[in-house]
């Protein structure tokens, strides 16, 4: 395993041994949801362009934020199931680092 | 302009008397920020497409959520400065309704 | 009106002219809710003391956070109804400062 | 200890084999932080009792929410390090269930 090569900014080795589950198979689903989010961001531009009522724009912002957070939760579950668990099974300091990295990402999501 | 298409219930007149401040003058700024957010949503699609590292994708989701919330805060400040304050100065049940509507929108933002 | 005396850290003049509504009359309700939140914080201590299951503790933390945010939303609505609206009716730079102060507080709540 | 009273469904054995790390050793630290949070909730009651300025109360609510979320993040990291990782090492459907349970708890935190 080459996990040790890339602690953070790295591409995807961590997924590459798991072609069968999660992230990879759900890729189309994630892309579909993200395209819908892109559509929401264009809808917001249109609403501002046409000077729609502020509260309606804010309602759309809330809906878009919720959709984004749902994508994040899915990715997080995949990440824990694959990368974190793999690192945990392998053991050692890498395991602890992966868990710390994941909880830091969660803390950023909670605060954002 | 086709404000009358307005999807939900709210009147738009609340902006129309304030061509000079806030929302209207900041429109280009909001549009620029929303286009950047649209770009972020496309960046996320690319990251998922190329199976980038989950944590890096989550970091981008956090950044995008923060950018969205900042737009919401700006719109909210404009809304309170114009619609809520105008309704308050006019007084009556409309004033109370506007304040309730604004705090409901805030509650949705806090929870999203 | 003595609104101009106390822009930020100040006590309560802003409420004192409104004995009849909002904050003052709801005081007992706020105190009851805050006492319940205090009880939740003691419940959390007991759960940690007895080493209860982590997920159950986290569920309690979420419930307590929601209760706190609900108190904040109530206070915010009262604040906008009284202080912000009063300042708006009085007009001038004080009005703008009150609105900015309120939206800054909202931004802190959204991020916390 | 009367762990069997455990209010919801979850087993506590997941902590009991880990007397040496995380949750157990950090217990005093968690209790200290939760006592400080309890103090904050009493401080809030005092502020409402004395009708302090709303914005100052809201600032305190934000600080208390942040403190609570920090406790939650610590507990979550402990939980993933112990229960989730143990279940993952053991494998089987229990592993998947633990990960789902943890991400559901995270989603509640993100939304609260």
C-alpha cells in the first residue's frame, strides 16, 4: 500500500483499491447532484438579476446549502468507510492521522 | 421587467422604491460572487469526475458553503435595511409580519 | 429617546421604553428555556461521568444546540422588533449601525 | 456502574475495552469543559434576568454554541478512533452500521 506517500492533498490511491463500492459507483449520483447545485447557483444569479424578493433568494440559498451539505455527508461516509477504515485496519500512526484529518474536515463543515 | 412572475408570495415593490441603495447598487457585486460560486460548483464536479481525494473535496464544499453564506448575510443586511425598516416606519401589522418573515429566513440559514 | 447613548456594549435602554412587548414580557419564558438548557448541560456531564455511549451524548449535544439556537432566534426577533426598528424610525447613522450590528450577530450565529 | 441502564439502544462495551485511551483519559477534560458550559448557561440566565443588551446575549450564545460544538468534535474523534475503528477491524455488517450511525450523528451536528 502506498498510503504513506500522500497524507493530504493527494489524488485517490485510497479509493483505487475499492472500485466496487461507495465513491466510485456513486460517482454518477454525486455528479448529478452537483449539476443540480450548479443549476441552483445559476437560478440565484437569475433571481438577483431580476431583483426578486430578498427572502425568496435567501430561501434558495438555504436549499442550496442543504443540498451541498448532503453531498458532503455522502462523501464523508464514503471516506470513513474506505480511507479511514483501511488505514485503521492497517494500523499505525497513519490510522490516527486519517482520523484526525477526517474530524478536522467535519469541524470545518459544522462551522461553515 | 417581469417581477409579476415572482414565484412565491412576496411583493417586489419593497425594492422598487430604493433604486439608490443596497441591493440594487450591489447587484453587480452579488452577481460576481454568485458566478464565482457557480465556478466552485463546476470545480467540485471536476474533482469528483477525477476522483480527487475526499478530504480535498470536502474542503472545497466548506469554502463554497462559506461563500454562499456570505452572500446570504449581505442580502439579509440589505433586506433589513430596506424592506424591514420601511415596513417598520410605515408601522402596523405589516411591520410585524416583515420581521417575522426575516427571522424565519435567518432561522433557516442557521439550520442549513 | 436616549437610543444614541449606547451603541453597543450597553445595558438596556433600548428595551426600557417597551415594557409592554417582546423581551420583557417573554423574560420568564426565556429564563425557563435557559434553565432547561442548564439542565441539559448537567445531563451531559452525567452522561460523560457514567461513560454513556458517545453517539447518545452527541445526540444530546445536538438537542442542546438546537434549544440554544431557538433562544437566540427569539432574542433576535425581539431585538429587531425593538432596538433596530426604533433606531430605524429615529433614522440617521445610528439606524445603519444597529442593522450592521444585528447582521454581524446573525453571521456569528450562522457560523457557530 | 450501571451501563445497562443505557437509555437508547447502543452497547457500551465499545468503550470498556479501551480504558487506556481517548474518552476515558480525557473524561476530566470533558467534564471541566461541560462545567464551563453549564456556567455559561447560568451566565445567560443572569444576562436575561438583568435585561442586558440583546446583542451581548447573542454573542454569549454564539460562544456557548462554539464550546459545545468543540466538545462534540472531541467526542466524535474519540468515537471514530475507538468504536468505529474497532467495528471496522472486526468487519461485517456491524462495521457498516457503526459508520452509518456516526455519519448520521455528524449530519445532526452540521444541521444543529
